[in-house]
C-alpha cells in the first residue's frame, strides 16, 4: 500500500509541467552545445511565460511540449544524436492554425537556430512557406 501512495504522489498532475520541463532539459544534454544552449534558453523562457497561463492555453502547451519531449527522446540515444537530423518540420495543418505572432516567433527561433548550427538556407525555405501560405485554397 505504501508503494501505491508513493506512486500516486509522484504522478501528481499539478507537478507534471515541472517534470516535463526537467525531462526536456535533461534531453538537451544530448544535443550539440550550440543547440543545447539555444534550446535550454527557449524552453526556460516558454515555461516561464506560461506559468500563469489561462487553462485553455495550458492543455495545448503541455501537449505540444510532451510531443517534443517524446520525439527528442526517440531521436537521441545515450551517446547523443542517433541520426543526423534533430526535430521535424511542422505539418501544414499546424502552420495554418498559428497566429502571426507565433509565426514571427518561429521565424526568430529558426534564424537563431540556423546561426548556431551554421546553416544559411532558411530564408529560401521561408520564402517557399510564405508563398504556399498566401495561395488561396
């Protein structure tokens, strides 16, 4: 019975965001140093900004960060990056749901990521995304 009580306390839903936050930061240890620094900074900022978020924003926030945590854990092994790529592209359905503010935030994040990772093809990809977004359905 004591083990069940301990497990129940450990799975406290009110503390889940903290466990998620810590898990993501632990996973970032497997990233290259520049990506880790940028990722840690971004995660810390996002979680701080959502501490007092309205309930309707909390569920999607936790869901998306949980998906990120699971995806990253699959892409990393105990020795670091398992495959050459980290992350995945947003699918078009999710892109359509984003506000202009969120799109701007993603652009800024991508520019910073490319700077840290030594890539410079982002603006060409951004132009393609923008052209596709402006086409009527």
